[in-house]
């Protein structure tokens, strides 16, 4: 069965600093990988996705993520965070074959300090 | 614009009362999902439906019921058997019953509070 781990429950970053949110997955082959963002009291919005091709993928709002097969990771990065990036971030993994549903991590809450 | 509409945004339930959360989508998606979100616990799957008139239990189905009479609609009823229903509820949909590169599309959620 597939699984995903987000090791950091809460991260605090200064505005303008760089950001990296960690995501590790468990799956027997190359999976679909997603990052979602959730603002308080809102639904989840897709930031970016990966399933093949270039291992560095670009998303909305200046985010990018890199797929590293050898480390089973799909970490989310942003070179310079803005106060509006404060939110909760979810990594998700899905199978390319079969009808397993998306599996979500438990989320990382990002706080931005001035 | 296509999307998922959840209503109401806020809902208050008295002890022993059943309440129904609405979820409507105009994306022509086949599959729909209900998740419960509690602080620090991520998203937990309640029920999902991959086709009209069919649905399956997720990880925490006890105390909840659903129906899927139309492709566009997947209402969730929180029954009096659900002892701790206060939570944020999210509805989602996907193109088919298999994960695709489009992932899931989410509604904006309903916050249910027991009073």
C-alpha cells in the first residue's frame, strides 16, 4: 500500500527567506505526486504535480518541487516566501495503475514571521 | 467556471440531531469523496463514490451516511450516532475512479459545530 510522510508538523520562516517542506512517500513504482495548499477555513488548492518527465516541476505561486526516486522524496521549495504563503501544505501520492485513491500526508503548517 | 460547491459554509448541530452537508460539482467528474479534517490529523476519508448509485466506506464511516443519486451531487449526512462530529468537512471529486494527473478538486469546506 502507498503511504506518505510529512515529517514537519509546523515550520516557521521569516518573510523573504527560502522554504523547503519535506515529503517522503512509499510506493513500489513511480507514483503520481501532488502538493496542495490550504488557507485557513478553505479547501485544498493544487500547487503542483509530478508523474513523469523532468524531475523538477514548477507550480503556481512561485513554488517548485523535486522528485528524487533514490530518496523517495518530493520536497516543496520556494526561494523567497511572502506573508501570504502562510497556510497548511499537504503532500499526496497516488498510483499510476490500479484504482487506489490518493493518500494524503498529515500536513505541514507554515507560519511566516516579519 | 466549473468547480465544487459545498453548503452551508457553517453548520450548527444540536445533540441527537441529523444534519446533511451538500456537495455539488459541475466538472462532469465520475468520482466524489468526503473527508473529515481535525487539527493535526490531516484528511481522513469518510465515504467515496466512483459511480452513480454506488459508494464505499472510507476509513471513518461510522456515524455517517451518503447517497449518490445524481452524478453531480454527493450529500453527506452526519447522524446522531456520530459522537464527535465537530470538524471541518471537505468534499472532493476526480475525473475517474483512478488517480490521474489532475488529482482531486476540492470544495471550500463546511465547518460543523455541535452546540
